[in-house]
C-alpha cells in the first residue's frame, strides 16, 4: 500500500508523539521514508512549527514534537476515522 505525502507527514508526527524525541537516522527507520524525502518533510514541519530541532551536548540533533504538532496530529486522526465512511459512498462526479 502506497502512502500519500499527507499520511507520511502524519506518520512522522505520530512517531514523535508515541516514541518520543529522536535523531534523523531513527526517524528514517521508524517512518520507512528515505533520508532525502524525510529531510524535506522535516524542513516543512519545522517551518510550520509542528516539530523542533534540538542540539544535544554531543552535537547530535534530535527532533521533538510541539504542542501545535500534537494538535495537528489529533485533528488528522479524527479526520481519518471519518474517511472510511466517506470512501464507501459511490463517487458522484465533480462537486462544481
């Protein structure tokens, strides 16, 4: 099953919520997203202030979720609960 970009963004937020702060390398493995793609996603999430970058004493960089990121994740989770009902309906064509 192929994930959409939106699903991948939400997956990254969920990983940071449930598994805590982590390095880029750990996020690559946990999210099953390539390094290059994940770097782009993280840049976007940082710009939108959904996550933060923290530099550790040993010069490692870890990523943590912000309150705004938690709120965003919860909204998408609620929306995803509604979508299966919407997907069962027959497509009606353009709404315009």
